[in-house]
C-alpha cells in the first residue's frame, strides 16, 4: 500500500506526494495555503483515483509523457513525473489507482 508523504515547502506552502510501496513518487500536489486544504486535496485524490476518466494523459513539448489527475470540477489535484514512454505513464496511472484509495498519510 502506498502513502501520502506530506511536507511544508520553503515557500511556506503545504504539499504532498503519493508514493508507491517502493518509495517512488507517483503523484505530486500543488501548493496549499493550509494543512486543512492539503488534507482536502489528499481526500480528493483518494476519491478521484478510482475513476479512469479523471486521468488526463498528456505529452510534453519535449516528447515525454505525463498525466494529471483532475477533480470532478476539472481542477488538477495531482501531477505525475515525466516518463520516457507511454507505457511508463500508463503504469504510473495504474499505480495511482492501486495505491491512492487506501494510502496512509505521513509527515516527512
């Protein structure tokens, strides 16, 4: 089972990363102004990760592949790393679907 690793950035904002069992970051958040807003973001990831239609599959200008996870209102709630191949991106999406719903929350 994965985990949501939370942290406070140097900018004073609150962030989280969803990490797989092996410790690899599979989804990163935007910055939040409060810890409560960050917790809402985590809960939104848990809920929306179950829906394949919430994953926006994209290709960057440099030809690498990535994805965004969007809430029902269309707001991006998490972004992936860059992948060399579409298959890597698709595996990343499957990893979010598998790990997010039951992931624990831990401060780092």
